[in-house]
């Protein structure tokens, strides 16, 4: 399971709200066209998504305000792709998340990194007791998450997220 995200222009956001079936095309391209390539996601957190969510919220599945909504927040939209429907975050929520992510530093997140607690909470993937390399893995993807939300907020865009 990996988490991908896509920034949505105002027109794309309006299209998704008007017709949720456009979600799949925006995230995965034209699945009916055998020759069409899947578009590259603008955010790809690989398998780090659940670990980052834990660092942001201290929980496995609860969604918080601000940075706590960066991974699992938003409103479900479209069909269930196997790991739940995609989630849509409006531009105001994106700005709040970006501001909260920008306020976090590595030391704060390191203090929240508890491999034993993460293993006990079944945080995906089950690699947390392997050593400190996992924290570095999370931080490389956290930096990507922060850049993604910052750029999206600066441009006044919405976000579409999906676990695939």
C-alpha cells in the first residue's frame, strides 16, 4: 500500500465535486485506454504514509487538525479503490495543513518516533523495530510531503489523496 497525491486546479476541483467519477482519471489516467500511461503522482509517499501519520497524530487511524489531516484527512470521494475511496482536501484545509507541517521540525518528530509503540499499534509496514534507518526513511518522505503541501497552498489548490 502506497499513498499518492495530486494537486487539483480550481477547474479540476470543481470537476471532481460535480462528478466524482473523474477521481480515477485524475489519479490513474484513462484506464480504458490500454496504451495510455498512468500519470506520475505529484506526491508518492511509498509505504511511509502510515508511519508519518503516526508521527503527526500519535495514533494509527485518528485524524487530527492541521498536520494531523495531511495523510488521512479530507472527505471521501469516488469509488473504493481497494483501500478505501480517495480523499479530497479543499484549499483552506490545504493551507492549514501546510502551515502546520512547516512548523514541525525533525527534533519534534524524532521525539515522537517510538518503534515499540508503532509496532504495537500495527503501523504499516511492520519495519519499525529494525533500527534508526526507518526514521530517516520517514523523514525523507516527510520532506516530500511538506514540499507538496507548501506548493499546493501557495497556488491555492485542492488535494486529492489515495492509498493504492
